[in-house]
C-alpha cells in the first residue's frame, strides 16, 4: 500500500510559490488562496521564502514556479526613480525572486508571475516599470481601491486579451473581468516578451508571455482571488499541465 501511495504521489508536480519576506507584518507568509489554486489545479505547492542563495539546488526538485504578489520592487533594479507611493520594498525578496526568474527563464522551467510576479519577470528580463499608474493613465480605471491613505484594497475591471495568445487559448475568451491590486505597471517591455492583455478602458498592460519559453506567463491581476470563476482557474490548470508535460519529457529522456 505504501509503495502504491508513493508511486501515485510521484505523478504529481511540485510547484514552488514565493512568499512575503521579513519586511511584511507577518514574515514568510502567503495568502492561502495561492495554495488552494495550485491544489485545485492538481499541483503540490511548496513555499519558497526569500533568502536562499543556491537557486539551482532550490529549484532542482521543482517542476514549476509561481512568483506571488506583494510589495513593490526597489526601482534601483530597473534604473527607475523613487516615488512616494512605493511601499513594502524588500531587498532580500527582490534579489531572490529576480535570480529565480532569470534561472527559470534561462532553463525553460514553467513560470507564472502574478501581480508583483509579472513585474519581477519584466525587471529580470531587462524591462522597466511605471512607478504609479495614476501619474501616467489617470484614475478613470481603479487598478486598486484606496479608501484612505495607507489602506489598499482590490478592485475589479475588464481586460481584453489578444486572440492569438496562449492566455486566450487557455481561457477561450478575449475579454474577462479581473480582480487587481496594483498601482504599478509595465513601462518598457523587454525583448522576447509580448503584451497579450490590456485593461480595456485605459490600456495598461495586464498580461505578458515569453515568445520562446515553453510556458512563461505573467498576469497583472490576481487569478487566485477568483477561484470560483473557471476563467481564472484555467490559468492555474494550464500552468500545472505544462509542468506535467515537462516532467513526462524529462522522465522519458
């Protein structure tokens, strides 16, 4: 019985998910919705707190990586400027996730970036960010809700998805409502990445895909916050399926 259980588990894929760092109110934590989303899609979640220096050893047993949301990236990493709205900068987490993203991209490890995670993919690949969306796009679309200074809450808006993209193929739609919680966005998109979704009303880049990587996707919204919506769970299902495919190929070789 034990051998059968082990064999059954071996067919599951291990999905690493980055966590908040020491700078957050509760260090090395992660909202449970990320865990639920991966499990619901058939993956086995493994939490990756910042601070590990041996990225190769850390990722060797994993089949895919999710870079989770969180605070802002230090603008020094993309030659940006400081802005009063920038918050919860965590240098350890920045360095850890940038190195992790570069390794996953270079080694064709399936990777999904969510909110901050999309921005990590952009910065790791040489791109830059808009420090504060209202300064560039105005406030007609609420990408996050701020009822009072220091209070940040999610907001819902529509995104339009490029019909020829992997994302549209996963969701089978070209326009969906999303829950977002961000005040920064892509400024300069790096080489080898395509913008495949935009906020319908103001044009902010909301999703990116790598042109040559087997499965590298970043979404600026929070699909884990809409798990009862099949449009968003499809993203996690597609990601986990890509890790299963990679595992089968490696096992067969």
